[in-house]
C-alpha cells in the first residue's frame, strides 16, 4: 500500500480551521465520535491547550497505543496559540506519527485585518502542510450572501421542527433578521422560542419579536433609519439599546461606533452601485459589476458578502442620504473614533461622545 493510500484511508492528523466555529465544533464532535470509543475516552483521548502544548508532549501522547479505540487521539485546541518554534518542531516530526495515533488540531475563527487573517490567529504554514501530507485539512468557512441565508433558515427551521414547532416564512425571515446567521446564536434563540411556545406547536412573528434578542447589526439598522428620518429622539432610543447589554461605556462605545461605521460604509457602497445604474441590489451578482467598480469597494465590509435581504434593505437607506451627507457622516464617525481614542476633542465620557455623534448625524 502506498503512503498516499494510507493517508486517504487512515489519516494520522487533522487540522480543523476556518471562520465558522459552530460547524467546526460539529466536525470535531463527529470526528472524535469515529476515532475514540466513548467508554474509553479517559484513556484514548488526550486534550491539550495550544498555549501549553509542546511538540515533545504531543508526540509522546501519540506514541501511546490505544486501549480500546480505533485511534489514540491527541487533541490540541487553540492550536494557533502554540509557540511558533514548537509548531515548526511538530511539523518536522509528524511523519513519525504511528498508524495507531491521530493528532487533531483546531483553532478558533481567525482575527482579520483588511479581510486577511492576522499573524498568530492561524497555525503556521509549515504545520498545515505537514498535516496535509499525512492527513486532512478541513476548512469550514462561514457562508455568505444567499447561500448563508438559506443555510441559516434551514438550520433554524430544522431545530424548531425537531421540537414539534411550525413557523411560517414571514416569522422565519424576521427571526433570521433579528438574530443573524451565526449557528450558535440561532440555536440559543431557537431554544428560547421553543421554551416560550410551550404546548403550542406554532411560532408566530409576535413570538419572535417578544422573545428573541436583536443582533447589534439589527439595532444599528434601526438607529440609522432614525438618523435618515431626522428623528433624533428615536435615534437616541436606539443608541441606548446598543448600550443596554453592558455596563461599561468605555468598552461598549467602540463596538457601537464600529457597527455604525460599518452600516454607513455599506450604504455608501449601495449608493455607488445605484449611481452606476444597478437596481434590485438583492439579486445583484458580484460578477455583473465591472471590475473597476468592484475594485473601488472595500473588502471589509463588502456589500457582496452580506445576505441578500441585507442588501435589499440598503436601497431605501441609500436613497435617503445624499452623497454629501454620507461624506459628512463618515467624517463625523472618524472624529468620534479619534475622540474615543483620546486623540482629539474635549469630551472624555465615551457615552456622551456617542450621543453627540448621533445628534450630529440626525440633525
């Protein structure tokens, strides 16, 4: 049997990586279920954390024969936190993993800057390539746009159906709009609906509105709507909703500002596309936009990576702002950011800085 055949039939290492932490955990659970006998996990599964794992310890664990499982597994969580020299050392020794052993590496979704993973938020390339030689690299990326929305709806509907609950399309749409497309959040919020419904087998839009927690993006959408309508009192109410989850304005204010900035940047992109003659943003395809226009759009956030229903909701907001108003709004946001960082301005209270920004935008 060739080495390639051995790798395919009995991988000696796995790397589970990507943006979707919920699905990665499912992949991990499924993999461990196949490799380790549940009754013998104490003997045949060794769990390590990346910040304390060393190549020597990993290889020593893999060298122990399994007691009563298909493989003796060493699981390293937060593998990206392993010392870089230890990662290089491990990469050079993976060929020596016995057939009775299996290394499983998993890392959380990488932190990104300008759409690219930051250094240290993924395992190094040498280790990834070494895993691929003797095993498999499983990348679980978060789906975007229409595919992401469809998957989120299907997942939510399946959770409710398993509990014997029905939900109509309108209520399901409202549910996804409120809670977003993160599967772990969908699971938590769906359980809240199931518990609230009790003996009733139907979940309504009113139930969704009463029970589920809105994502910050949804709260910001309402805030920007109020700003566009020049309703400062309503805008302030929505700003307060952004602060209600925490009691530390110094940490909540930057998050709120980041979400507001994100929404205005998306509106700006929608404005550019509409001005270029594109209509029906819900169904617009990235490939239908000229390359020179696509190059002008930022990578994060990018209008083509959000859900189709989110693009559709940008159209009326884009129509309510002139290009000049959007420029002034983005300038005001930049000034608020500098004030929060203490670079400029006389106001130090982060919440007051945000309130002044909202009043300025809605004025």
